[in-house]
């Protein structure tokens, strides 16, 4: 993960991934579609946002261009 994202996580006091984050993150990194349902306050939004930001940072570094599509419901 990008060093600035890791620093932001540490600054926010997050020490480890939640179960839902551990289960969904590998699929997101591989570019797979994800459907996730979990109770409130389990880390879904934080996990999704961090993986999305990581993807954007990686795409910018690669300079691949193009448009990525992201939908959150």
C-alpha cells in the first residue's frame, strides 16, 4: 500500500484490518467486482475507500490513462 495511505491509517489509530476488509481486499486488488454485506461499523467504507485510493494512486503512477468506473451503493 502507498506510504501516504499507510501513514493516514496510522494517524487515524487503525492498527489492523477488520474481517470484512481482509476478505474483500484481495479481490479488489485483483480487479474483481465486489458485493459485500456486513453489519454497521465493520469497516466496509474505510476498506473500500482505501482500496479505491490505492488503485487511483497506482493508475496515476503507471500513467495508463483511461477512465475507471466505480459504483458504491
